[in-house]
C-alpha cells in the first residue's frame, strides 16, 4: 500500500472512530502519530495529505477547516457553497437586467451630446 493511500486510509479510520468532524490540524496530527511520519517528511506530506483529502470522495470539507466523512453529511451541507454562489450570480444578473431596463432608449449609432 502506498503512503498516499495510507494517509487517507488513516484519516478515514480516525474519523470513523470519532463519529464527528475534526479540524484539519488535529486530523493531520493523528495521522502523523498513527503512521509514524518522520519530522523531516511532515511538511511535504502535509501538503500531499490535504490534496488527497480534497480529491478523495470519502471526505467532506466543512466550514471552519473541519473535515468529516461524506456519508455522515446531508446533500445540503455538502453543496451549500455551490447553491449560495448560484444565488448570488442570479441576483447580480437580475440587477444588471434592471439597470439596462432603466437606461434611456437611444437608437444605435445615435448619440446625444
């Protein structure tokens, strides 16, 4: 088993045993202890670990740099950011349309001075 898989598997075990979310720093520390990652490798491995967590569909990134198992979270908890971004985009689009409707009708090519 590769070290990459071992780190995410260790994180999965930590979260499974906790039954609740954990901050990234705490999760990382538990993975380091579980796998005995040497001090000289920790900085590089920490970056790899974070990237692997982001890509691994078993994990969910939550507000406040908290992490949990995806299967313990509702759809809305996992997709709230995307829904909020769409709402904001829709509101901005509506404002733009309203502003265009309020502008005076000037035929193309004719300008007022």
